């Protein structure tokens, strides 16, 4: 069974409740209007990112939101896993790892050079999952943000 | 004096030697063809990034390469400092900080929500510089990469 679908505008009604569930879990104080504004460009073909649904398209159990960027060092586009969510009821079945591997294959075929992600240091389960999926930690680096 | 210029195709000949100098400093094994392929889209108006020259446009002393992406949490575009270089002869005069502040202002006016960057943990001078420029370290997070 194919387990990953590129979300389009017609998937909005199935996708937005999953986004709301992740934001609630993570304590992001977003409202429905914010989430709709944040997701709409990604399912309308924005060059800046895209969303993939995990599981059956008619009844998705999760999603991966990806941000596209550019790396001078790699000499091409790279991508960041911006958000990843799996419904609690279906966790522990390996779906996140399968989805990440299918995503990496799709991105590679689109000539994207590297896939990055950030996660909380204390989230050992996720850390092991991503290590199994071929991600290497960049421990010597520190990341900083300035809100604009 | 204005200290930051958005680079366009006509700046390539002045920009590429600066990119070569940074890559040599950082040990990136890129050749001239790679650097040209990596920079050209950014000075031709790619949606994925842009380059700003630091100093007088006719005789730039450095550059900032920026990657544009998308954040569902922030609900809009964000940006990452992909590369920053200042010629050794003019370091220590505060030009990097001025350039970062001018860049942040320009990005904010383009409705970009946040500016991120990564740096080597051991680079204490850069860490202090970015803290003075309003960047906060995300110490609880770990970053991982999978090359595709």
C-alpha cells in the first residue's frame, strides 16, 4: 500500500484537524485561521514547501510538512521537515519511519540534495527513529533564531 | 553609507571570489563550476534564496547568502543565513553585525517571520555577535541531516 500522498487543495478538510492536533500537542497557540493561512500555500503549489499525507488518502493518519530551501554548499535545493504528526492510535507501527523514507526518495528524485530536521534533545524515541532512517546529528552546531 | 546590496546577475564576478574564499576557509571541496551553479539561481531571482553584498557594491568586502523556507508554526516564510563571509582585512569593525541587522530589517519588510542560523559551538566570537544581534540559541534542540 502506498503510504504517502502529496496533499493538494482538496485535502485541506482532512489535513487541518491533524495540524490542529499536532499544534495542541506541542503547545503552539495557533487558531484555525492561522493554521489555514499557514497550510493553504503549501497545498496550492508554493515553491517554499509542501505537505504529504500519511496513510490512506481518504482517511490520513498523519502528515509531514516540508520546507524547501537552498544550500550553496550542496549546490542546490535542500529541505527541512517542518512538522511531522501521526495519530496516537496508530503510533508504534513504524509508519513515521516508512513515511520519512518514502519522502526522502521522492525528494531525491526531485534533485533535492539533503533533508534536515530539528527535534527536542529529550525525545529519545524520535532520535533513534531518525538515526535508523539515516539521519546524522550535527552535535557540533548550535542553532539560533531571531523573530522578525 | 548603505552597507547591504541585493546581488543580481551583474554582481557574479565580484561575488564568486568571495564564495571561493569562504569555502576554502571552511574546507568545503567545491570547484568553480559548482559555486557558479550554486550561486546563479540566487542572483537570478530564485524563490529559494538570495545573496546580499556587504560594503560598497563595486568593491564588496563580503556577502550573506540566505535560504527562504516556510514555517507552519509561524504561518509564513522564514529564512536561514546559509553563508556569511567578511574579508579578513576588514574584520573586527562591526560590519557583520550591521549587515545582519540591515538584512533582518529588509526581510521583516518582506513579511518574513523569523531568521535562523547555525554555527559551530566552538565559535564564541560569532555566538556573542549573534546574541548582540537579537538571536536566541535553541539549546534544547538537536539538528540532524540525511544526505539524499
